[in-house]
């Protein structure tokens, strides 16, 4: 599988367009307050299991009366995707591994099942798997979002997809891009069917922070929702010591973003060095946030990763 993806990557075959998301009206200033449970809600598996080393990257959606959580597990050699189910978003029942060699994904319900976008390959690109009404998973044979052409901002990797719908059901994917200098920034792409994607010609949409900032060394893992006249984005920032925290930004058109002062750090021993990977469900003035956390400052895995639960509440 990796060999075929490599051939696609050589083509640099991205499609590009100029676009914005549907305009939001803006509104009065809103202040968000962060609250989090003290203990993780999904912990690592036992030794030898597919998720024994890290569990991270939750992607939570509602399916009827249940929450489905498509999360990533690391076994010490590779990443995989598993499913957990909950009635309240707090107590989760693991259903097991559903995809191998796939992680850092984003799930979204479609008319005939679930679309799950994930990262895989070398260089890393974004693939698509579909779960049909029979709960069978079928992978798209080629990545749906490949790396960019020579010299582009995402030439060396695209990852961390987060997919939403807006404007009559059109899909928008926010994602990480890495250039040859290994700078990791955020961009956006759009699709009418969830399969054929067009990258914004003006990417990236969110830049690194200034020297010394919590996000000076890299951005990733965006999560986007609408509330109070804006698009809002939680994203992960890495500092020079590879400590990870989450930042907040807002936009009226989904392309031009303003970073806000709120920076969210881990408050417990288990997430003291890393808080990352947000997945959100917005309901009224409350945004429920599932996130990854760890107590080791590494840029990727081996952080003793577990999944926590928090909320942003409007003040």
C-alpha cells in the first residue's frame, strides 16, 4: 500500500481553488472558560494490545442516542484506529480496532454511513475510509488529499484532518501541512462530495507563533465549529521544548483567522506536558471537547497518551 501512495505523491497532484466558507455575521466579544475532568475517560490498553502505548486523537460524533469515538492507538510500532461507544460521552466501551496503519483521523456522518479521513503513508497523506450501513469499512484506493508540489507549504506532508459541513452541506477540511523546512502550519480544502478535494490557493491560513510563544515550533490538530457569529478553532501548538498546549482562534469566513489570548495547558499529572487533538461538539453556549494528553514532551508518540474530556463555556 505505501508504495502506491508514494507514486501518487510524486505527481504533486493537488487541485486548487480560491474560496471562503459561508460568511458568519460576527458579533459582540465572547469569552470562553475552560473546564476539564481530572481523570482521563479513555485509557491505554494492556501490554501487547494495539493501543498499549498511547491512545490519542479522538474524533467524536453523535449516532442516534450514542456517541461514537474514532480514536488512535499506538502499539510501539504503528498507529491504528479503534472505535469506542458511549451514552453520555464520559463512560466509554471500547469496540476494538477497526483500521490498521491509520490514525489521527476525523469522522463525519454521511447519508449512507460514516466517512473517516485519516493520515497514513510516507510521506504522510490523507486517506478516506467509508463505513456503510452494514458497518463494513472500505478504503479509498488512493489518498484524497495528497502532498503539494515542489516548494509548496505542504510538500513534505499533509495530516491531522478535521472535516465539517457548511453552506448547504459542502465539506471543508482543515489540516496540517509540512514544508521542506519541517514547518507545520494549518490550511483548508473544500469538496462537494467528500472525495474530490480542492486546496485553498492562499494556504496556509494559520501561521506559527512568534519566538517564545506556545505555538512557535509547530501547529496541528485543528477542530472547528460555529457559534455566536464566528467560526472558532481549537488547535495544538508546540513550543521549543515540545510541550504541547491548545490555542483558540476565530474567523468570519474560515480563511482569515485571528488568534485569541486563551491558551489551554494540562492541569493534571497525566496531561502535564501535552494537551492536544481536540474533537468538539457544540451545543448552545457549551462546547464539549475530547482531547489527548500525556506526561512526556515528545512531538509525536510515546507520551503515555490518554484521552480526556473538557468543555469551553461562554462567559
